[in-house]
C-alpha cells in the first residue's frame, strides 16, 4: 500500500440517529449523523409507517380513484400531421 493516501481510521466512531439512538462502529470520521437506523427503520421494526405530512398519498388516491386505467384505453397521441 502507498503511504499517506488512506484516510485516518477511527476504531470507535459514534453514530447518532435522528430518532435518538446511538451506537459505536469503525469509520473514517469520529462522529456520524444518520437519518434512519436499525431501531427506527420499518424493515427492522416490522412497523410500516408513511411519512406524509402534506397529505400527498390521500390526494393521489382521491385524484385517481375513479380514473382506473383510462389512459391505457385512450391510446397514444398521434404526431401532428404534415399538410
């Protein structure tokens, strides 16, 4: 290995999650801040939660609830015909 090209490795780096969970690991930085970890991720907790503050999911469902697959039945738009 070449000397002086690798970053410094910290044996004990503290990882802080947005949920408040902290743990230690090895990394190239002494402190890491993450948005989601194994304590709050839906895959690991088994709890499925939607972060929908603006009501986007309900708005989408209401908008397209009655439409169905109308766009597939309509067909594709034809290019403007040349005169």
